């Protein structure tokens, strides 16, 4: 059986919940971040850079994501890049290693501490900040050549708010990349039952199916924010070979490239 699934959020960081709408489950009034989600992944922060930990799948798919981003946007060298929901910095560091000037933002302080410490060890410079993406959009509108928001939208109360903020942050002609999970029966079977309960690829309770987002919904949200979807890819995992690959099957996990 071959089936795609996706990592807990944010390198997406499971803890990257950065929005600005009122929510009963928010960390504080005015911040669209679910405290339960933040707590869930804060407990895993120390294991971000352990390739055999709960983040093993994330380490495995990171080269695929990076290659796809550069396939769409071209070389990142010399570009300003924002990684929204950066978590422990796995994608942020890989983009910085290409020569990009990278800022990573997240609301999980423990994950940011791990990201900063790993940066000191690796020598790869990333500017990590604990700030809601909407706040940064008000501060740095039109500042970035590329914005990434990977494995995060399905973990926030108002994903549309994140999409709008990402659109505000990117320069005209710049790129915004999203990845998330489709909402249908197959995604429940593969991403929740399969990945969390059968294959144990993810901690149980990582995802909530009703928070998954159909590609049509994300595309509509992007267009309303002034972003034009340009391409989309699916991601699949073969539990026999333990190999991940990008494909045309977007029924479970998918990545969407958009341009302002």
C-alpha cells in the first residue's frame, strides 16, 4: 500500500500557529494560535534535529521541498526569504545554505531556541523571530522575494489569515509556497489512520481531519489575497521502500506554488 501523508506542521512546524484573529482557544486575545497545538509540539522541540525522531519524515522530505521551491522560483541565492512556521529550522537552514537571506518565524519559543542553537553549530545564519505572521506583515509588507508556509495551515484556527499575511509580505512578482493536506476520505485513511495509527510515522493526534484544506479552497483563498496559483504537486510515501516522492496525486498531501 502506498500512501502520502504529511508532517505535523511546520516544518512546518507543528507549532507554528501564527495568526491574528480572535479565537476561544488562542494563546492570548487577538492571536490566532491554538494553545493545545502549541503545547503538543513544544514537548517535541528538543528532538527537531534528530533524524530518527518524530521528525524523521520531515528530514526525509526536506530535499524534495527545497528542490521544488527552486524549480519554481529559481535559485534562492541572493534572495530574501521568509519561512512562516519555521519550527526547528530544518527548511530555513536548507534555504539559507543556498545563499538566501532567511528569516524564520514561529510562536513556539522552545523550537526557536533549538533552531538558534543548531544554527550556531552548523554555522548557517538564519534570523529567527517569535512574531505572528500578521504582525510581521504590518511591519515588512512587500519585503520578501519568497515566502514559504509549509505544513502549517491545517494547524491554525484561521488559515485564510495566514494566506493574506503571506501575500502582503511578498514583493510583486515574488513567490509564496504552501503545503498542507487535502480534506476527503482518502486523506483521513492515509494521513490519520495510516500515518498516525498503523505506520506510526507521526504521533497520534497530530492532525484533525476537519482542519484539512481542499486545493480549491486554498487556491480561492490565495486568489482573494492577490496570489495566483501556478503549479501544484502531491507527495507520496511508499511504506515498503520508505521513499518519499513528489507526484501528480494531490488527493492527500499537496504543495501549491503561487505568485503575486
